[in-house]
């Protein structure tokens, strides 16, 4: 059984003197919309799986885990205003006997960082909540650090983390597909000489159950752009602790011998308001998952995604929110779907189109 002991919380701005660190490697992560600096001999690796989107920072001996905005959205921590509550919630996820020693604010390199000291099974660790310029937070977690110099480096790296400006914005993203494709080509997101595969004015689903309408099943594709304006309405009897509802665009759909979807890439919104992507593979017995934003339920939004090989780029209302995200490379058809678990749940898709890449 997990035992949680919270001994002391201190919320004071305490200047922290550290030695200058050699953070000569500047990293811009379009996958997570973050920038940060690390030492020249360190590496930064994005890890995406079925439950997390984390950036691992390491030199081979020391390791830090950067818990990205997607990690926060998945746990609804973007809705938690207090950084001390955020850190407490994250620490409570660990297995073992947990003891939070203190949580305090420290000013490091002119950044107000919230630092938690805690133990798991009597081993000491630190976690840092980093305020971002957009008003949110992310966290940097100690994994293997031991000395004061290690922690000084951790705090120094944390003080460099912030949002990056939106890498690309599509003008008139919800209008005709021609203008969208021209801009994607001009910004070298896609190659030229593709062709429109299909466009539909509207698709509508309502009810309790799993619904999806196949589109272009006779013309399966591997690389493409798919876009639509979606509006999701939550079922009246939806239970937050029950099966999760969602409204999504589906691509690379393949079915197994039982007629169930075994491979697909989907982008949409769920009942928590999270704008997400999911890439599933029955062959690999695995899936990738990530969340990018919190949307108001019932209001229309525009989703566009580009799948090319094993890479995915996602746009929300014209803004790039993730790129170079991992997917399984497959050929398949398309669809728009609703997972409805309460009466009156519905999913409306408008201006749905797919453009096949050369």
C-alpha cells in the first residue's frame, strides 16, 4: 500500500546561488512546443508511448525527465492553478512510501521555480515546477542526481525552459483546401504534386455506442493531409469515471479478420476537452498517444494533420501544436468517428477533406 506523508510546505522566494553552467546547446522541440538549454555533451530524446510524452535529458550518467505540457494535459494538471498542488499530485504517482519534505519557491537566474524535496522509500529526490510564459507549468524531475552540483545543474536547466512561438500558422485554415495546401507546400511541410482524394460537406453521428463512417476505403493511402471542422457534444448521462467519449478524424484505417479496426491514426477531442492524437497498431501491440490543448466542449474546432512515413504533424485551428510525432507506417482508409457513452452524444464533421501526398 502506498503511504503518503506531507510534512512541510514553505512558500517563500529564496534566492539560490549557483555556479554558472555550460548550457551551450539550445534545444527547440516543435513536438512539445518547448525550448531549453542543456550542456554540450547531453542529449534530449522525446519519449512517446501510451501513457506519457516525456523528454529525457541525459549525459549517460545523470538523467532528468522533462514532463511536457502533453503529460500535464493527460492528467488534467493544466486545470490545477497551484504549482505546489501540481508537484504534490505528480509525486503521489510514484510507487512506494512517499514523504514530501518541503516545497519552496526559489529565484534562479531570474526565474521563480517551485522546488519540491521528497523521498520515495527513503531515497531523496527533487522535482521542479517551471512557470511558462503562457501561464502554464511543466515539471523537471530528478532521476539519478546525487550531489549539490548535480542539483545546481538541474535548476539551471529548469530556468531556461519556456514555450516557443507557434512554429507555423495556416491562414484561412477552415476554407477551401487549395489555399491550405499551397501554404503547406510553401512552408515545406509537404511536397508538391499531390492530389485531392475526396471532400465531404458534412458527416454526423449521435447516440450511445461506437460509430464511424468509412471514407475512401477503396483508395487507401499511406501519406496524406486530413482536415475537418469538428463539433462534439457530450452525452447527457456521461460519467467522468466511465468510458471516455471522443469525436475524431481517422486515417490509415485497417481492419482485422473480425472486422474491428486494428491499425489507425486519429486526431480529435475527448470528453475532458483534450485535443489529442492516437496512433494504434495491433501488429506492434502498442500505441502512441499525446494531448496538445484543452478545448471548450460543444464549440467547433478545426483539426488538420499530416501523416508522412512514421511522422505526424498536427494543427489546431490553424496553429501547429506538434510535429515529428511517432506513428506506425501503414496504408489504410479514412473515416470520422464518435465514441459515445451517454445518450445525445454527437459528433459533427464539416468541410472534411483528404489530400494524398506524392
